[in-house]
């Protein structure tokens, strides 16, 4: 047995070897993991809680046994007895690492809480909600004409509103009698009709209710979950919030989660339980943020990719991990919200899930199609929802194509040496002076550039902690524009680039963005490995888009729309420099914000929108990147920055890229060139 063990922390993805017997808290500090502690490791504050994962983690090449951490000690037992620990949780200051282990740091244990930047874009909603309020005057009970209170309520609805066939589940019936009597037989009923034939009682209030009903629109992403609380009278967004998808601890990308389900009996059920609990918590958070009762939330709409969809519904995702990537069902779903664990909202609340397009193109893409409506335009639109699994639409009024592309989590800061999620202190914007080769940057939570007076004081509370997704994209593109990286993606040496910031790291080099040693912060580099990770991600994205263009028979598109929580923060110029997207005029590259969330809100506010997207999905043609040989050809050519063969004439109008060549032979003058 070796004297060290490998520890991997999620969601940060940071990993390393530590001596066996090291506490989790000490390991976290050594590896720069964001694990909170107020009491200094005395087992008092409980801020350092972690959740160990057990089983096979194929993505990481680890098998984690039950004895990976030391047994629960007296301090943890006392804390659990007095204040309570959630099942499976351990105190990082007490648990010691005894073998290879994967540890999840929950949001409440992270020193710098995640900032989910999936805000709702402003859009006027067409209001046609499935759930509406109806004021009713109900006949009082009569011994001579015996009938149930519910039956007389249903008669009142039919007589006064011409709505027949009212149904109610047990949850709706339980509170019915006291409400009728409190309102002196005058009540306001929330009735759900989604056009599928059923009419359901969702809620009941005594007297006349003036306050609007509430709905939830949720974008269930593989990395982040974003939710919007919406007023169902006019479509106003009353609150927006988000959280990390807790399934990250089972795998950072979709296929690793499918693998976890394949290799661990009950693994799919674990992931289902985790995400349902997160949704219930998010619903309560949104209600609290708006200062409104969660019981007023009577309806929800959820969109997500096929793996998230299946895991939410408790469907086995295994078939999505192997050809032909068959869906259990791709149809839109209408069901009780409680069936997926949304138990913090109205007891009888309903849930609508948009239809899926295909095995790798989900309800989130359908929501983007609903929001952006490419089939309603004559010009050719390329719509890219950038995320861990990019989903791409290309089309116009004649035809719409769709595909998914496995970009991985690098765009969101994972697999990057100094990478992190979008949180206060993370570098999100970066510029490099082409002459001095020195950088300046902005961090989340501060409006100043690092070169501005007062920056150090303004960021004293958060520090400069790492680089998030938008920051690493701008960093790599700026390095290419400044001549620090050549077209192949190789970082030059200090001698080759003329920059003292290019530091040797073994046989490669890294660029020093920020030296935090003076203020106790981390040294932040862009390494050769970081460049390669971004190259792989951007090549997959470009190849997917180009494959759709081949299928459409075009070499150019009229406009490019960057969508998604992350896509909304990408600089179009830097995206072009990297070659993330096909060449297009800069003015024709726009951001749609969280288009999937917008589409979810449209479906929440309008039954007509639901019917429209259900029909539209049947007209979208799916292109499967996994079995298309041209995808690999495009992928290889797209590894160069911006591209090995495509000319990018529109990019050339705004940027002149230098053409250094930092090949291995020139980097090492003592190394003999192969012949």
C-alpha cells in the first residue's frame, strides 16, 4: 500500500495526492479547495462538511471503498447528537483520508458561494396560462338534496364559468370543507386546464383572491440549475435564483453520470433523489426571496437535456449512453409536481416538461427553439447553447437542424488548473497588452479593472481566487492575439515571447496572470494543459456547428446567437479568435441570455406556446455527431486557433493575428531535430 492517497473534490474538480491520515480540511487547504471553516478545525462550527462518494468513478479511474475515510469519531458523534448531521455528511476537520476518495463540497460549505448567472432576460410574455383563478359562489349543503361539497363546487364552476369535468386529488379535497365555510360559500378556485382534456382543482381560497398565482420556470442544467418565480397574471419575474446541480459529485459530464448509473446498482436512483431535493430547495428559496408563500406556486415548467430529463423522472438513463441513444419517451410530460419531489409548493401543483428532440438533444434545446423561433425567420440562424454539453440549432423558415456536441466542463472553469465556477473573486474578463504582454482583468463582484486605483482594496474581501469560464476563454484568445500562443496552441518561452510571465513548467510553459503571493492569494496561471482543454472544447463546438452547415449545404450563416448561462457572458470577438464558432460578422453575433429559461417561461405562461413547441419539435431534423465521420474531420481541423484551414475573413477585418511558431525543436535549442 502506498503512503499517499488520491483525493478529488467536486464540484471544483481539484485533485491531488495527500499523505494517508491527512484530514479532509487540511487536504482541501493544500489543494486550494473552497472549503469553509470558522472554528479553526475544532469540530464546532460545522462549516467544513463534505459528502464522500463511494463506488466506481470511471471518469476519474477510481474505485472508492467504504473505508476511504476514517471512522466517525467522538467529536462528530457529539455534533450529530446535539445539532444533527445530514446522512452521509462528515466534518472535514475530523475525517481523515485513508484511501482514494471523491468528496463533494456542498454549497453551504463553500467559502465563496456559487453565483449562478442565469438571470431571466426581459421579454413580454403572451399570457395564456394553464392555471387560472375563478371566483365562485357555491350552494350550501341541504339535507333534502344530499351531495358532497366538492360536487357542488364543480357544479358552480360549470354553471358560472362553463367549465365542466372538474377533478381533485386527495390533497385538494383535504382543505376544501373548512375553506368553503370560512368564505361563507364564496371562494376563489385555481383550476388547471392544459388542453389535454383534464380539468383539475389546484387550490382554493376563501372569498375573493386578488394576489396572482405563481409559477416556476426551471432550466435543469448538468452543471447548474436556474429557476425563475413568475407571476401568472402578467408574466413578471418576481425572483431568480440558482444552485449547483448536486449530481456533479457523481460525474462532471453527462456520460460520466450514465457510467455511474451503469456501474453502481442504485446509482441512478441516488442521482434522482439528489436532483429532486435540489429542486424542492430551489422552489422554497425563490418563494422566500420574493417574500411570498411557496404554497401559492401552482405550476412548474422544467427543461433539461435528455440525461437530466430521465434522471429527474426516475427513468433509467443507460440507453442514452450507447447507440442508438434511445429515449424512454420524448413526448411532453404533464404530471403532478409532487411526482418529481416538488413538495414545497402547492400540494396539487402541476408540472409540464417540454418535449425532447432526440437522444442527445433535449427539452432545453426545444425551449431555445421556442424562444428564438428560427423557423419564423428567413435568414439562416446558428443558435449555440454553450454548456457542458453544447446543443446547436441551425435553420430558417425552410428547415431546422439540431445536434449536440460534447464540449465537456472546461468552458465552465472545470479541468482548468486555476479554474473555478463563477463566484466572487473569479477572473471573468481579461486583456493582455500586445506590447508589454502584461494582463489586466476584472473579477466577479468588482467593477474595477486590476490596473485601476483601488482594485486591491475593492477585492480585499474576496481576493482573486481563480478563473471562471468566460475568463479562460478571454485569456486564451488574448494570449493568441498577443503572440504568447501560436496557432497550434503552444505557449512560447520567455525568450520566444519576450514576456517574463511565460514560466517554464517541465517541458512546456505557463503564463502568469496574477501573482497572489504578496496578499496570500493563489498564483494564477494559464498552463499548456489549460490551452489543450479549451482547444478540445472549442473544437467540439465548432465541429458540431460545421456539421450542421454541411447538412444544410452552406458555408456561411447570417447570424450567430450565443445562448445559455455561460454563452451570455462570452465575448463574441474572443469566441471568433478562438474559433469556437464559424466565421461571421461581429455585429451579427449576439447573446440571447438564458434562452432555455426564456423558453421555459414562455411555456409556463402560455398553453398555446406548449402546443406550438410540441409541433415544432416534430419538424426539427436531428444530426447525430457521434456516428458522423465528418465530425472528426472538422474537430481535428478546429484544433488550431482559430482554425487550420478555414480563412475567417470577418475575423481578419477586426483582428490581425501574429503568426509565431513555438514548436518543440525551437523551444529547446539543445534538442536535436528529427529527420
